[in-house]
């Protein structure tokens, strides 16, 4: 059985605009997210993640108008995160046409919401995003809400909690690596993938195909990236791109032994 590797562009949105922060800090304006979706359609991207990075921190709630635009334009399955606070939010997102709902802040404040969403929509549609950051004296801490709030546990513990609550997938993002083009935090990815049985998506720091391969070798079921697919060159000029299909297929040899738990 041939398994096509999951290589996922992640589009970050703030106030309706496509942006790209570095280490969860100041964000560079990129453009119109809908235009990016159309370009990814042309490039035959198989999966896409859209996250409204300010929805929860600013208390704005879910941007349903953006979701409707994305769902009407995207040819591929889309996951959406940002401001999801209840099972009612999640139901509406899926009814609009989004395949998976990504939650983050509720893992700390209202973990029962993860279970409620999983029971209502199924675990396969319930994704928990966890942000990890290195501690000064070693180890990692887990954060939510754009890295502004500690969960009081490690990323491994947070991932295990997400799985126990019913999530069908975890996204592990490195705060230290986001937007740096310095490669994934492989020890972080390995620690999380070894601790749970659900699929893990790696995010934060990818700059090329070799980084994607390393994420798969570390046990990730999917390799996601933001800057790699929207910025280009030494001056970080805006350019929406995606690897050739042959390059993506070539990553199959690096997938975890079970075929990536797709």
C-alpha cells in the first residue's frame, strides 16, 4: 500500500490578513489568505491548516466569515483553529465545510470541550494544538494562547492529556523555531510522538525537504510549515510555493514504520 506523505501548509491569519510571525512575536504581513488558498489549489496541495492567531488571545471568537470564504474556495480538506470555545463552534465550523477543528486554549481552561467535540464530531475531526518551548535549565514547557499562557505541564504531558480527552490528532509547534528556517525541534517531536498513539503533526522551523524528512523520521505523521510555503530567499520575500509532487512522494521512505498512521 502506497502512503502519500502529509505535507501541510499552515496559514496564519490576523484581523483577516495572512501574516507570518517569528517565535510567536511580531508578524509580517503576507497578503490575502483566500489568494493563498487559490494558489495552493493550483499546486494540488492535499491538506491545509488555517489558524486565526488572535481569535483566542483577543477574545474575538471564531471568524466564521473567513471560514465560509475558505470553504468555498479550497479544493483540499481544511483544518481550522482560532477562537473555538465550544462544541457549538465546532459543529458550525464543520457544517460550513471544514474537515477538522483545531483547539488550543481550551486544553487549559476547559479541557472538557475537547471531549465534547470528539464525541459530537468524532476524534478524527478533533485536533489539539500544543506549543512547546525550551526551559532555560533543560526540558520543555507547554503553552497555549499564542505562547502567552503556560499549561503547567510538559508538551508530552499535554499531548497525553489531549489523547485521553479524545483528540484524534495533535499538532506540536516549537515556539523557539517558528519562522526561523532553522529546522524542526527534533527532540521535541520525538518525545511527543513516542508518548502517544494518535497522529502527531510537526510544526515550526522547516526550511526545506530535508527538514520534512527529519520530522517524519522523528515519528511525525505529518510535516507542517508556514514560512517555508509563503516566504522565499534571504530577504524573505513573499512567495507562495509548495514542493513538486515527486518530491512529496519521495518523502514516503522517511515515514514512520506504520505508514504515518494516516
